[in-house]
């Protein structure tokens, strides 16, 4: 089976540029082109491939003795389980895992509460009268542009001497902390 439809279609031409090549044509059951004109000027060719799955039960059925069949089935099942879903043992030595799980739970509850509050705020804002709604919209979209009331150099010096405050060299308070107090 081959893709016979054009992949790149313009006003003046139709071309087939992307090809699907296989060495097992009997495995391909269908081919076609998906139109993706929104994303690109090329459409996407595709092929449906029938992949044969190995049947392992013929190994089990090759034995005549039911005990041997059960033995083969159990051994194959154990191999597959050990390969694809191995058993892991982990020792919990610290409470940090428990703490992180609790923090995640609290964070998720907080996010849910925030989204519920946002939802109720939006619902109340949209259901209220028009002047109040427009006041809320203007408050959100056009916040007050008040100038900074702090001196940027003073703020910079405060944060520049943070290490001096957190790691005291002497018993005396640093000068920038005294200024802020």
C-alpha cells in the first residue's frame, strides 16, 4: 500500500514529498493523509501497522504434563513481573518524606481553596449590577500607579547588609538594622 494523495497542496501545484517506506508491506493495513492546514502547509501521511505479538502460551502447551505446564507458566509470569514491575524495598529513615507528603497535601488544599474563592468572586462579580462590575474590572486591569515611597538606595543598603545581620560578627547590632528599627 502506498500513499497516493498529495501532501503539499497549493493553488498551482500538488506534490507528494513525504514518503512512507517499509520492508514489510504486508504489515501495513492502511495509509492515508491527515489534513493539517492549520498547523503547516504540509499534510501528514500516516500508516497503520499490524505488529504481531509473540504468543508465549505455545511454550506452555508444548508440554504434555500439567505440572510442567504450570511450572513453565509460573516461571514466565515471574520473569515478566520481575522485568516490568520489579519489587523495590525502601527504608524510611527520616520524616522528610512524610513531611513532604503533608506539605503537598496542604498545598493542594490551599490551591483548591484559592480556586474556589476565585470562582465565587468571579461568579458574584458577574452576577452583580453593571456599575459594580465595571469598578471591579477597572480595579483589576488598571491598578493605582502610585510612586515608590521608599528611597531605592536605602532599600538596597538594607538588603546589602543582610549577611551582617544574619551572621553577627560582633555583639552589636549592624548599623543598617538600627536605621530600620
